[in-house]
């Protein structure tokens, strides 16, 4: 069985306070969070490279680690992730009841956005929600994440939507 259900590396494009924020985002979605043995076995991918030549901590630092539970995801009919999932806009919410919020979004927003995507009313190619499991508490200013996925930077920054949407 594969360890990962999904893996991605995203680079931040633009922003503010860039010296104090992350510039890359790794997304690791596990089939079983309690069974990640071999996850970092780079020698399986690069058998001829010594592990000490693969070290990256000297040129980077980890600023944040979030554990989230993916809740719901919609994508365009016929979307090809390698071509259509180039840019992602993340929207953070601080909900009094995060599980209820993502359930309401699944029930009410998901059918609307899926129809808009499939009927060409928007250039968005995907949409999803997740509840932040850890860390939590009053210092974290959000507890859910919605993410919109686009094929181009222009669309991520200024999405094209039909006037009748």
C-alpha cells in the first residue's frame, strides 16, 4: 500500500512580510497517518546518492507544521491535475464550530461551485476544505482552510467568472 494518497510542493508567489513567512508549502496526505514508515527514505528514490548529500536543513527552516483533516474536495470534470492544478489560493476561517462549517460548505457551497466549474462559469479547477487538527488554541487565528485551485497565476489572482454566476 502506498504511504501517500497525495503529495505536492507549492511555492508562494508574492505576499507581505516575506522574510518572516514560509515560501514553500509541502502537502503530504497519508493513507494511514499512523503508518508513515519509509516516508523519508530518499535512498529508495535516489539509490546512488549518499544520504548526507540530500540534507536540506542547512539551507532552509521549517516555520510551521499543520495537521489537517481533509474534508471535501471538488474538481472540474475532465481536469488533469498536472496541467490544471498550478496555483492555489488558501482562505483561512476562524469558525466557532469548524466541523459544522465544513459540513455546511459541503452541503451548500460544494454543489454550487462544482456546477460553476463544470459549466465553465469560472476558470477555477478545484475546491476543497480542511479542518485544522493541530496546532489549536487562542494563538492560532484560524481553524479551517478552504483552497481554490487554478490553472494560471492570472486566474488565481483575479479569477474569471461569468456575469451570470
